[in-house]
C-alpha cells in the first residue's frame, strides 16, 4: 500500500495545478446543481446561487481540506514558503547581502579553525584502517613531558612484538632525522658509473620492514620494504623516497628505481617511491625525504647503537589494535609488558645514559592513544590553547551573529502591517511563523554556503600561517580538506543561528495587536521599549569585543615594531651552535668530543670557541636560586630569599665568545671549567635584585641543580645583562656556573667565526670529518641570528598579524552593525522626527537627539572593551613572572594610554560616523512628508 | 424549500460509511451522493456539504473509491465516483461494525 501512497503523492506534487483546476471545477458543478435545485423553488437565479453558496459553507476551507488530503501539503507549503522567502530577500538586496556575508564570514572563520584543528589533532593519520591505529606513550616518574614520551628502544619493540596479545601488528619508526645525503650528479648514468654530488641535507626516517605494508601504502614506483629485509643489521641498504622529494630533487625521474643515494658513507639503492597522498605517520608532522630500514641505523647514524641498547629510547612504536580489543585493554597489556621488560633490564644496564637520564627516569606507565599527526594532543596545555583560539574566533562569530540578530529584528519590526494583514485574512499563526523562520533559514543556508567556500580557502591560509612559525612541510596543506564533519558543523551552526535569531523576531511578529498594527502601519510607538534594550545590548557587545580586539592588536603591533630593533646584547650573527659528535661508549665519547673541540679551536677561521649545555635563544634552563641575605636578625642568623632564575653551564671562554662584558670580578679559568668548580657568575640584574647593588663577589648562593638537589656556589663575578633566554626582553636573572669535562656529553659547542662565514663553516665540517672518520653528525650550521632569532621574530609577526586581521574583521562587522541599527532606528522614527521638526526643533536638535540615543550603547560598550583590554594586558604582564617566558609586547608598557585611549576613541569615532550618516539623512526629509509617511 | 430538520452531526467515519453505501449501487457525482443520502434518510441526515468533498477525496486517496470524469445531466462534465473492490470489502466490514455497535447500544438502552 505504501508504494501506491507514495505514487499518489508524487502524482499530486507534479500535477497539482491540474488537480486544483479539477477540484475547482468539481465544486463549481456542485454549486450549480444546488443553484438549479434552489431555482426550482422559484427563486431568481442570482438569489439561488447565493443560497447555494451559503448552503455549502466555506468553499475556501473545503478546497483547503481537499488539498490537504492529498498528503503533500507540508511539502507544498514549504515550497511556497521558500519561493516567498526568496522574493522577500530579493526585495532588500543590501540587507540580504550583508546578512549572508556576515554569517558566511563568521561561520567560515570558525570552520577553518575547526578544520585545521580536526585534521591536525583529532583525525587519525590517513593510513589503512585509521580507526585502529594507535601510538604508544610512556610516562616517567620525573613527570617529564614531550617528545621523549614517545621514545622506546628497539629491544622494547621486539619484546612487545613477541609477547603482546592485543595488537595485530606493531610498527616502529625513528623520529625524523637530518642526514647527509649525496645524490648522483649524472641522472642518466648507470649505478656503477654514478658520480655522486656533494652531500646535502635530507630528512630521513628509519622504520621497520612492515612499515609501508602494514599502513597499506602502495608505492607509485618500484616496491616497498619486504618482510625478509630488516632482519640482519646493515644487510639491506635500500631506501624509499617520498613523493615530493622524488619530484623536486630527482625531477620525477621515471627510472629512479635502482639509482644510488649515498647516506653518509653508505650507498643505498632506491627501491621505490611513496605515493603522493602518503604524508607519513606524524609526530612531528613532517614529511621526510626518504625512508630506510631501522637495521641500517649503524650506517645512517654512525657511532650509535640503537639496536642493542635496551634503554636507549630512540624509536616510536605504533600499532594496530587487534579485532575486538579496546584501547584500555591494550593499555593494560602493554603496561604489564613494560614492567616485565624493565625488570629484565634494570637501569644500570644503560651505559649510554647521561647524567640527566638517571634512574629516576623510570617508566611508570605506558598508555595508548589514537595516532594523530601531532603527539601530545591529550596534553591539557594543548587543549587549553585550542580552546582559547576557538573562543577568540568564536567571539568574532558572536559579533557577526549579533549583527544578524539586529538586522533581523529591524526587518521584522518593519513588517508589522504585512503580518497583521495576513493574520486578518485567516492565516494561522503557525503557518506565519513557519514562513518567517523559513526566510531566516534561507539566509542561514546561503550564509552556510559562503562559509563552506570560505573555509575551503581559509583552512589553507590558516595552515600556511601556522607553518610559518611551526616549520612544517607544506605537504600537509593538501591534506586539510573540509571533511564531512566540518560540513555538518557549519550547517548546524548556520541553521542554529538562523533559527535562534529568527525565532525571537518571528515570535514577536506573529503576536501583534491587529487593529493597532493595521492603523499605525508598522510603527507602534509604545512597543519598542524592550526591543531597543536588546538591540542596545547587542550593539554594545559588538563594540566591546571590537574594542578589545583592536586594543590587543594595537599592543601587539607596538611590540612587533619594537622587536625589529631589538638587540640581544651579544653576538648572534657570527655565532654558530655546533652539535658535537656522539658515541655510545661514554669514555670514548668524551675523548672524541674533546678532540673535536680542540681541533675546531685551532682553526684560523674560528675566533672563539666555547661550550655550554643550553644554546642561547634556543633553549633555557629555569630554576631557583637562594640568596643569603646580609642582614642578620637578633640571633645572628641570616635570612634568605629564593628567586626564580635562568641558568647555564658555561666554559671559561663563554663570555669572550659571546661578547658579554664582565662588570665585576672575573670569568672562569679553563681549569675551573674542566673541574666544574663550585663558583658562579651572576648577571647584573640578579645582583641588583638580590644584593641591592652591593658587591656580590664572595657571597654564597644555592642553586637548585636537580629535582631535590641544591648546590652551593660562591660568586666570583658579575656579567652584563643580555637577552639570552628569548629575544623579547633582558634576562631578569641569570646564574652562570662552570662546565665540567665529566659532563661533556651534555654540551653544545658555540663557535664565533671571523671573516667569511662560509669558509669558516666548510673548515669546521672538514675538521669534524677528520676528527674521526666514522663520526659525522648532521650538519646544519645556522647562525643564531638566522635560526633562533628569526624564528622568534616570525612567531611574533604571525601573532600580531592574526590579531590585526581579527581586529579588522571585528571592527568592520561592528561598524556595519552600528550603521544598520541606526538606519533602522531612523527609518522607524521618521514620523517622530517630522513631528519634532514641525513643532520647531532645528536639524541639529534632532540630530543630537538621535545620535545621543544611538551612541549610548556604543560608549558603554567601548568602556567595557577598554576594561577587558586592561585585563588582558595585565595577564600578559603576569606571565613575565616566569624568568624564561616571552614578553609579547617586547617591553612596551602594559598600560599605554596612547594605545588604549587612542584606539578606543578611534572606534567611537567610527561608530559616531556610522550613526551620523543615516541620522543626517533623516533630518533632511521634509516634515510634512515625514508626517504623512506610511 | 427544506423543512427545518434536526441535523445530526455526523462523525467523519460515519460519513465515510454513508458515502460507501450510497455508491454501492452505481457511480454518482458528489452532489448526487449528498442528495441521495438526504433523500433516503428522509431528510434526517443532511450532509454538511463542506465536509463531503474532503471526505470523498480522502476515500479516493485511500483507494476505496475511484473517480472518473463523465457527462452529467447538465450536459457538463462532472466527477463520478464508484466503489473499488477494496471499497466493497471495507463497506462490509464497516457495516458489520456499525450494526454490532448499534445492537449493543440498543440493548443497553432497552434494559430494564
């Protein structure tokens, strides 16, 4: 029966006009027959017809009911509503355009952000069966967080593979690593005759043999690793290239398979190319240039032994959950396995463990998380940042929606008479409301369409912006497509907004006092009161948010301008951090490193050489220092105060190399920096803070050097203040302590090159190669200026530009909103204006009256925004308590009256202008015309 | 001229039943159905003409009657309704139900 029903409905839909005609004919026939019968009773024909009509009852109702029985009335009504809505919207094109763009923009912005966040943090990596792939993460007793949580040893991987009951397969992969790769110069040459070019930098990843096959990645050329490969260390010198690498460095050579690539000293043969869509397994989200087998590690990273060190945490482990296994079960199983492993391999086994990876780095648990591009997405800080970002962008949407709401309210009020007439003609309230809502829904849907277009585009832009300071590969941009989830989100937001803001006007509109509405033609004076409060609130809110954004953007811009002229206080242009060679055997390691340092120091191009554990501007050690106060209390005991400070182990040549002056006392002697003597040099700022300008030389301080470990040092000198933690401000406090040759493993070299930097770098590379033939660390000698300083500045730039963009958007929307509201107010009160002027008010009087009314919410909103901005600025200032934190304002005052008041005034002026234009127009209307205006 | 009669409000279901019954013998157009019912019930039942046509269309949609355009006594065309097989079955069912109902009510009313 159902299909018959459906068929009838479809028929009714398609032939409805014909059916209406027939219905009319049928009813007319009935009336004629009745009239004829009445005539038989000797009535005149006209009277008979009238009687027939009366006897029938309401023909309209009968027709309506017949139509309804066709079962498609709901659909027909909807279509009718839609047609009507489109007509109405076409009638006021400016309003429609504004509304649609406003919505589209606000929602599009949100959606772009959501797309990026989803792709990066929520979506699992795009591989086979992505719902089941997980990453292992370990948790340390020391609470250390970050990338090290994803490091496991090859031995652990083998142990887990063998003994687990919850994974269908496990994959291991190293972290992406810089290697020196030499490519064949002559592309067309056969392998045996290939002449290799100079080594250049490439990013490589070492993986297990089942990497590609398990992930379901089929090569676009050649093949991937086979199961039989990766069994014997060093036996399979094969690489798979990534698609972009193949395109850019090999020119997409179709005969690439079989060609040789030298990594370090070893010749690897290319066996295949990964497909374009494969972007790796993330964490970090870098698309490497080539993959090779983990068993080739001794060749790729000479001098280290990852395969046989059970406590050397070098590789990431991913796995596919077996069918029917939940994440919790997997977690439990792996934790147990880890305990067994730790039991079998106690910490003392680790000869390669440096001082910092002491026994306290025991693993407390191993958890399992869905594998996404970024690691640590569960981290509360990451989530907090995301929420913050979305809140900020959400505020822009709020402004947009407020705009829309105001416009809708305005429009609805203007249609009182139309609605009253329709109600009087017999439309049901329900029907009317449905029609009004449909109008808003159409707006919302159009807005949603624009939003999608915007987000298609916006997410790419956003990703490119993020790339700037996060330094990732652009391969991921192509992966960010608005997926179905985003589409649904957008749609829900548009529909929700339409309904929400359409509902209130619709409800209000469909309940007017009919007679009043018809008489007054749409301007019931008394009724406006509560609606104008809502309108005022919306406008005030918009202005407040815009003010906030504007001021924050202004502050950040200030900071940015200051950042361009910032001087770190020490040499950065010719200073290069050098990673020293590394050997698993600690004794050999030390001697090799010492050797390297000695050789480099002898080079003529090297002006100075020093070593330290934290490279300036790249990383910071923040800890606590306790100062013994001079004043003794009555009992003769000194009191102490503890401050937060930055600190660093430095060698004797540090200050000379960096160009930091020693203001008081002396620097360390070479002996002291070999033995790690218990002396210290403090910065001027710390000296001032702690000893009030008294000479600190000879005083004792206690520095926290471990989790619960404090060591005593004697101050021997005071150094000048520099910006070595980050570029934005002078280090608030700094303690320098000497290095010790026992801990040479922890240090980086810093060389200051004189003359031609390129020659200097080449010379250093040659020296490093020669110091021990096998040892060759990855070479990336980038000066501090080009590296660390630039990246911080770029980050500042990105933040500021984004803030300016958002502020601009908010300002634009708010201005439109204010203009729209004022225009509406003015049009509603034309009669009132006419009366005022007819009674003798001057143009200026009327203007002042309207401006005063319009600007009241603006002024209040601006004031609120100002206060909020003060709060934000104060917050930025509060962060500076941490010695290592960044000052985004680069030293600009946190309450800068020029910025704050200036921008607030600017906004108010713009709003004033937006009010003025329509108000002025109103005053030019002839009073008589205004009075007669219907 | 119609005499003042007491009009009984007909429930929708009953109207359907009456229509079906009226159409059992031959096909008729809407006005004729209305007249027939009035005639046979001796003016007791006067169909509210406004609800007749919606009822007819509903029944048609349910598949119990079917409609066809034919030539009427006026010479114009009119829509003639006739029972379908399903309609005939429905009529029997409904008549039986109605009889049961009226019997029951009658018994209750007659009880001492």
